[in-house]
């Protein structure tokens, strides 16, 4: 029994050791936090075998005047990874500190081989779905990253004519600017074409990746300054903005966020009733018509809607932002919409559907408020207009939420008691006619008496 336990224990220890060794040899190939380089020697002349898949990233910087979560717009980014002869024979020099004795090793790139794949949500694409994918947004812009996996699993670097070396590939984001704009995304300044060097040892194993933007620049670290070499080559973690360039949004001249950008704003609509205890206490919900227009953003979007007490609206579905919403809102009721693409103009009006009552309707909090108007049963109020930013694909400077929410206030107008005047009018007319007749008769008799004299 003891021998059996000792054998089992030894087996377990052996397995743990093997797993530990395997974990040491096979490092996770993920560009996140690597500044474009995976597999850089940490000990002179010691390379670590990498996975044959590597993750790079697609970044969208989301803006909103508040810190909030918004739904991503509907968009499909498309990608290809290719190679051709023009990518070969580019010079690479590493830093001499990576070798013992110190020396700068030189190599020329080889054209990539095989058919590697790039996958986001599917082969060759990254599809964002509103309601499924979200973005974290803020006034100064928050970076949101989505992984793209490049696989060299089906590439045989031991095939005839291959062998050890540095293989260069080209990676393209082929989504057009027009497609991005239709989703409300402004094209960033980041390169849409990247290059990846794959470092392969004599056994055909990958031991390093370098991702960069400058096709023709030699990667030259002979000054023993890896940072300078990285800067010259434009090394990157993917289709992302430079960390060093993430500065406070404001003046476009100093806005360093070069990734693609998504701009949104928020809206709250609230209701108040004055001088009508019945409608107040029963929180009667008045019909509203909210109409949205946007001549630039035509792809599906999905603002995040929160319906408070004493309000009703059918759940929103992903659709072009141009359209009409028809909520109903009662006294103290409120509905909030988060993540409306900039460039959207919103008009809001209410209808008085309370029988036999007239209200004075007026709005506050809009960019252009609904002027005061007496609305009888079945009548519409004047229109309030919200346009946090008149131009699409640029930052909104305000939200209509909180203290700046759009509020429609209805003050009931009391009708004066006019029935007494109406009922007395015939008698007053008869009295007046009688008085006139009496005067005429008196006048006639006076003339008659005068003639007799």
C-alpha cells in the first residue's frame, strides 16, 4: 500500500514538473502590454518558444460627456493577412546587449509563407453587435479593445525553402471610412496596414513576433536603444492608439488619440403636472412623440433606455437612429436614453389626451424649448429641439440629463363660470327693448299733447 502511494505521489510530482516545464517553454503570445514585441530576449541568447497563435487588438475610443457605458454600433471590420516578395530583404539589427559576448546580429527578412488566418468574431472579420457589445465612454475618451487572433498553426516553417529566419507578413483592415462613418465611427489616424515579423528557429518553432506600421524602415537597434528602434518602426499592439498619445480631449491639435472614435450623448425626458391633483395623484401618462434624424449615421444603433416609474415605452431594438419613439410619461415620470450618436437632432412634443381639460404646456432643458401653449383635449404642444452636437462624428459638449433634462410642465387652466351671464342675457335684452319702447311711447304722447294745445 505504501509503495503504491509512493508511486502515485511520484507520478503526480512528475506530471507537475512536466506541466511547469511546458508552461515555461510555451509563453502566451498576446500583444497586450507588449508594445509590439513578443519574445524579446530577457537573458542573453535565450529564446522562448511561443504559441503559433498571437493576439493583436482593434481599438475604438468612445466619447460621451458623462462616464457611462454605451452600446457599440453595428459594424463589421474586415481583415486580411497576406505576403509578397516586396516584404523580403529588409534589414533587421538587434541590440548588442541581447548577446554574450555583446554583438549586433543582422538578418534580412524573408517573404512570409503559407496561409495564416486572422479571426475576430469570425474568420477575417470583427463584427460588433449593438446590445451584445458595449463600449466604455467618457468625456476625454476611453479606449475599448477587441482581440484579433492570428494563427500560424497551418504554416510549416520546416518546409523546403523555409527554415530559420524572420518572415514578414502584411495585415490590412479593409473596412472603408464610409462604412465606419455610417456607424457613427470617425476614422482615426492609426495605420490601417500593419506588418508582422515572425521569428522562427532552426526547429521551425516560433520564438518571437514584432508588429509595426512602417513598411520600409529598417528595424535598427545597433545603438542599443530598443525604444528608439521601436519608435522608428512604429511598433504597435494592433490597430490601436499610442499610449503616449492619450491626452485630454479638447483642442483637435493636441488630441493624440489616433484610434477610431465613437461619439455619443444622452437624453432624459421628464413630466410635471401643476394645479391638477387628480392627474398628479393618478400619474396619468401623456403621449409623447420623439422624432430623431441623422443624415450621417445610417447603420443600426441601440441607445440604452431606462424607463422610470410612471412612464411607458416599448423596448428599443437595434435600428437606424432616424425614426420615432412614442413613450407615455406621467407626473414625475422619466425616461433616459444613453448613447445617441452625435449629429442626431431630436424633436419632442406631447399631446393632451385628458378629456375636458386645457393645460398650458411648456418645456425646459432643451436646446430650443417648446414655447408656452394652451392645449385643449386632443391638441399638441409646441416642439422642443435637442441637438447636443449639430455635426456627426465630433464630440458632444453637453448631455440633456440631470439638472439639464428636458422637462415638459403642464399647468391646468381653470375656465371661468360663464353660465350666469348667458342665462341673464335674454332678460337684459328684453329689459333694454322695453325701456326703449317706453321712451318712444312717452315721447309720442308728449307730441300729441303739444298739438292739442
